[in-house]
C-alpha cells in the first residue's frame, strides 16, 4: 500500500547532470537510475515536508509537551483489556 501523497502518473523525461563514474557504476550494476532517483526524491520530499511541519507547529508541540510533563499522559492509568 502506497502511503505517500505525491501523485503518480505519467513519466516525464528530465535532464540531470550526474557524475560520470556514478553513471558508469550504475549501468554496470544494472541499476535503474530513474527509479532510484525517483525513490530518493520521494524520500527527500518526505523529509523536507516533515521538517517544515515540525517548524510550523513547533510552538504547539512545545506547549503539548509541557502539558504532558505537567499532567502526565492522558488515560495512562487505565488498564488494557
């Protein structure tokens, strides 16, 4: 199941500059550079979105953590079934 929110659709050719040694090694190893690049970009996008979300919500996160420190974790005293 794919949980990322980046729409997948048709492929589009793009121009990139990649070190010639890396290109040669990838070809020798049979690595699909397009798929690897796409996966790396998805990971980088996810990381950057998470970083931005944390920064945009930093004040709320800090306030929430202070509340937990002062009051404990809600419902933590309840036994599980």
